[in-house]
C-alpha cells in the first residue's frame, strides 16, 4: 500500500509508487494495443527533423495548439470593464460557461456573464425570445447598470440581428426603453479574442456617442484636455491599469481609462462578493467623446475602435504593448506632446533605474536567443525589449497575427543588428513552434501556460508571459507596462536564465564548477 | 456555523422553504414560475427530490451549465488517449477545453497519445459560407501524415456544423474507406443541441455504439484471452487519477480490468469491452446509455458503484463481488480489511477536525450524490445539493440512497440562487466548480472545486479518500478564513484617553 495517513501522498507522488507503476505497465501491455516502442521513438525523432517541419508548415486545414481564443472572450473581457455592466452573450450557453471558466482560471477571480441559452428551437426560429426573456431576467436578478450584448457563432450563423432584436425586446418591456444595452456582433469564425475586444469596445462607445441606436441625440463633441486610454485584451490588466493610472497622475493628466476591469478582476476577500466593482463609469464612457486624444496600448486590439474615435475628431495614437526603455520613452513623450505636460522627474528616475538594471544584467541576456508567441502586440513589445537587451527574438509567432503584423515585426528586426536572424510567423500555431524549436533551437521560450508542453518536448526553458497563465498564480497583479513593468519583465527573464544555469550545473561531482554564488 | 446541526428538521425545512420563496421574488413572474419547479426541500420517504430536471435553462439567469460539445469532447471522448479528437468549427471551444479537465494518462504526448493537444479546424468565414466538409477531409489527411500513430479520429461538431448542413458522416465514411477501415467517428454534439452537457454524453455514447461497436469485432485490436473475472470500468474519467486508484482495488480483489471508459482509455479498450463479464458504472449520468446497450446487445450485466469514502467503497466492492464467485467475494473482504488501518488512521486524524461541519454541493454527473457518503464518513453533513445537468433518475437515486430529510435541493441553480442560499445557510464548505469558487471564497466561505478536485485528487478509492479528507480539512480549517475581516472593523473604537 502506498498511501499513508501521516504523510498523505498527492497524485504527483502516489502514482509513481511501484504498485501503480506495475499496474499501469500491465494495463498498457495487455489492453492498450500499444505501438512498438521503437516505432514510437522513430516517429518521435522524425517529428524533430527539418523534413517533418516542412510537412508541418505545409498544413492548410489543420490547426494544432493555437495561441488564440474566439471573439466573445474578448467581448466579455471588455464589457466587464464598465461600471456595473453585465456581459450578455447571445447564443448557445456552453460558450459562456467556457469564457467564465477561462477568465477565472487566469485571474483566480469570479467572472460574471450570462447567456441567452439558445437551443434547437432558437436555431430554427431565431433567438429573439431568448434575448427578450434573457434581458428581463438579467435586469431583474443582477441589477446591472448596463447590459453589453455580444454573440456566439451560433447566433451569427443563423443571422440574428442584435440591433433589431434589442429594439424589439425593449418594446416588449424586457428592460426600460432608455436602458443602456450596447451590442457588438462577435462571430467566433472571424479574428480572435482581440477582435472581440475591439468590436465590443467600439459597440459601447458607439452606443454612448452616436445616439444609443437611434434612441437619443448624438453627443456633440466639446473638446477638452483629457486623454482616453485603452489597454486592449491584457492578461496583466490588473497590474497594468494601476500602473498607467499612477503614471497619468504623476504627470497630472486628466484621463479616462476605457474598459477598466482592473478592479473587477481583483476584488478583496473580506466577506463580501462584489459582482461588480470599479470600471469605467457610463458617464465617463459618454464624456470620453470630448477627450483630446485616445491612446491604445495595443494596435491590434483596436483596429476598428481607433478609426471610429478618430472619426469623432480626436487624435488617436496606438502602441504595440510598449515594453522596455525606448517604447516607454515613446509612450511618455507622446503623452507629453499631446497634453503639454512635462515628464516629471519621478518618471525620469524610474527610467534611469530601468537602464541601470539593464546595464547591470544585460551581460546575461546579451546574445541569447528567444522564441516568443502570443497576441500580436505583446509579441512586438517583447521582441523590441529583447533587442534593447542585445538578445535575439529569433522566432516570433502569433496565431492571430496578420500579414501587416508580420511586416511590422520584420521592420523591427531590420532596425537592429540583433534582429538579423529573426523572423515573424503570422497565423501559425504551437505545433509549428515545436518544429521551429527543434530545427532552429533557441535558449528560451516566452509564452503562456501552454508553452509548458513545448518546454517538455524540446527542453527550451519557458518564461511565462502572456495569456492565459493558469499554472502560476498572481502574475497578473504585477504590471508589465511602464519602466517599472519593464523591470518586472526583466527580472522574470533573468530569474529563468539564472535558474537554468543552476539547473544545468547542479550535479555534485560533475558540474561543481559554474554553480556560482555570485553572478 | 454548523447551524443545521443545532436546528430541528422541522426548523430546517421551514427555513429552506422560506429561502426558496425569497429567491423566487427576484424573478419576473414567468421565470419565477419556471424556477420554482427546480427548487425543493427534500421530504424523507419520497421517491425523488421533488424537482423538475433536464429541461431548458432560462435565458439570462446565469446558469452554470455547459453544452453538448462539452459533454462529448470534454467528457466522454476527450480522454481516449490514442485517438485524435478534432474540435470541428471555430477555435474557441477547443481552446477553452484544452487540458482543463485533468484526465490523467500515460503516453508519448504528440506521438502516440493526444489528450492534451488542441486539434481544431479553426473555422473562418469562408468555411461557414462554403461549408467545412472539404476542410475536414483535408484535415484528416494532414493528421494522418503528421500524426501517423493515431489509432483513430473523432470529429467533434461545434455549433456551426449542424447549422450549415455539413455531412461529416459522409466524410467519415469516405476517409475511413480510404485509410483501410480506420476508425473515424463523426459526433453530432453541436452545442445548441439539448439543454446541457447531458445530451452530449448521450450522443457520444451513441457514436461509440454506431461507429466503433458496429464497425469492429471485439478482437479487432486486443488479442488477450478472456477470463471469468474481466470487468470494465465505465464512467470514470481519471480526473487526478481517479480510475487508477479504483482499478488497483479491483485488481487486488482478483478482477481484471480490461477497459477504462474513458479516463486513460484507448481505442483498443473500447473495442474489447464487449468481452467483459461485468460493466461497472461510476458516472451513471454520462455512460448509462452504453452500459444499457451492452447489456441488450452483448448480454453484459452492469452495476453502479461508488468509490467515494470507505463506507461506500466497501459496500461497492461487496456489490461488485456479488456478481462473481467466492474467490472474488473473499478478495473483496481481503481488500476491505487491508485498507481498514489506512481508513482508521485517516478518520482518526481528520474526523475530529471536521465532525459536524456542513457542506453545500452543486456539481455535475454523479457527484451531487456520490460524494455525500465520503463527507459522512468524516462526520460532515450535506445540507444542500443539486445537479447541473441531472435527470429525474439521478434525483431518484439521490432521494432513495443519499440525502437526509430537509436537504435543500436546487436543480440547474442560477448564480443568484446559489449565492443567496449560501449566504443564508452559511455552510462550512461549498463544493462546486471554478465559476463558483471565487464567489464563495470572497464571501469568506471555504470552497473546494468538485469537478477538477481543485487540481488535487484522486478522490476515488482508499488512496483517494485520504487525499479527500486532507483537502476538506485544508479548506475548512485554513487559518486564512479567520482573517477575512480587518481587526479594526469589529473592534470597539480604540480609546484615545491613554495617549492624551
């Protein structure tokens, strides 16, 4: 017997005991019809070859281990950033269970969202009744100030028209006529979660600015000196938005964070469940039309939102998840230019500290090769930072990256001597990445939790930066933007580099050298 | 806390009825009428729990339920390790269900084993417009080229497939023929079908019947000689290793487990199952269909069992043994006796810390009833329970064998109802899923995920019971729950006199 009441063994130890190992070996030999182990080895080795890579890259229909999710996930993420707003996803109900689970597994926080629970009959007759009943139920039960509607692919395939449906629902008395129900069509078969973020944010702004779907006068812009800020779909939203607020306050800038979900994804455990917390007030969302400019931290999360805002006579500026010295410089100088506010000494000191840290440590990063995957803006930001550190972002892969993104990445590589041998891979997945890591190995891999399979297969150490991070806790509480956020990223990278040297030099009697106390 | 233990049953019933009345007040009239049928207070002696079940969730109420795809790909098919399961349609469904159910297995992942890979046809707009059959046809060719050791393929339909009129059955037949009779299984588990995961289980069971049993002989891939003691574990998904800590007991009592459905399972095991002398069924909800089919078609009897907690484990071992000869019956007694010291030690350690604590559950297939015995073995009291996607036969089993008089019953509970119930009853522990976990922890109520075992487990079998007991103790008696209120909040206003 393996188990012991005094020292209870978890699954990680329990099944490695002899009795279980014997049991599993018998199961395999007798009942599983296993392949010849030599054949498994042969195929395993073949899967590491350039020949396999070529076939792998020739895939046209199959996607294996993509690094992207679908539109409504981004819709829910964006909608949760508004004051007392309940995301409502029109379509099949299982989708909503998935979005809630996915976000909760990353943030370790509740995710409130409802579905219109469409089934076969709605597939035939349309989902109007589901939407009408659903809005009435949500409104009565959860007392939201706003219900933001998005769609699943089911509702999109059958062609439900949200604008007309919401109008009819209101006429039927589901919610008051002047109640805010912004909407966005978010088909899962177009784009990815970042597209859903974009569509939803645009839908909400359009609702407030352009006359609430014909039920109110359009807002007349009266330009002021405020700045709107859009973070985009961001796994670090909690830490990042707080850091951005601190920067704005240091600079004395009047600002509105649009889709500010930094509080709802970080509520305290103090005896009270806050279904809603913080968020952009509806008033601020409306008044954002008057702002002097809007800044997007992630170009590819706001490809429709920014042109919409620009159409309302604001300056719009987008960044690509700025990380590191120059990208943060650029971000702050842009803020300064737009607002005519000087960059305060406090931020200049922070910049100096980041440069200091990079100077102290760059010897350990310089010349190292990295593979990066993730959302297109995050990839860009990370690659730019690595180039500043003298590292080489050799493979940069974004499943939801476009041709335009690829060109932008290649231009970044061309701008630095360290980018010489680097390449961007738009539309590829993590099985492609596996081939890249086997055929053109790198020193480190940067990506989300799913990168651990690549780490296991290829032995490339994984630095967890991205979304989702399910198997490590609380990273989302630390910013990765600004000089201080960049510092956090630098430390994460360095920790892995040093851990890796220790791991490789920890055999007593074999590698006693290099197992250094001071580095 | 532990209020239930200090109240009479009559008081508890009155309170629970009042609670139900209170939550119903929030709903519009039509919804209140519908929800009222799903909420009840159990009356001892009744044949079921007095609730309606397995009917459509109401829009907008925040149901906890999932969909048919989740029931098929996520639950039944996903764990079959040597087959490739294609999430056919847009990218999301496969992405959100990727590796999240902790179906443990052993194999060379990506080469001969595929459980924790996400294969999808990643539908784009043109696939919706022109149909996806061509794409999945090509996709199968690419799978065959890049993953040549796969033993079979399933096509798990997402919502659009059924709406755009694709013929995945024709594709499956054609490709199967092309690849020499390869097992290729189309599964019509579009998420909009049915009212929950439950129909997905049924559809997945039927697909095994139609596309595996009807197309292969039991000898197809497993050449072992049958014995009189061959059984198959049905409805154990090996979450955190549950099926393994179950299998070991069955083998110790002298039985031979020839197949696991479906945790750590393989196509060969599915195909060989008709050789079993007895199918033992853990998750009745998700796999009763195939058990009944095998009984009708192959004459294999099946019996339900429960491997949560020593009382139910012993009862189940004896029940399973009753289908066999004295050798196995003696084997069951030997196993029970062997593990008794472990059970005694675990109970001695944890029961004093858990005795009298109350629990509210809301889970899926079998757990809203099956885990009650394990809690009772530790002196705990389940005061409320409900099924995400149960049917009336689940509630019958619950009423007849598990719950106490006065237990609050909530079927397909809404977020609002569950919060209010827990807020008022203040149990010592809530056991439910990831979507519920943080809601209750914020409220200061200890919580364990009872789908994923909160990343722990196994909970089945004697080895699992030790872990279960430790985990419940860890949740309830964590020092953190004493710190949810800031000390200055409740404290009397500090006097400034001394300082002045």
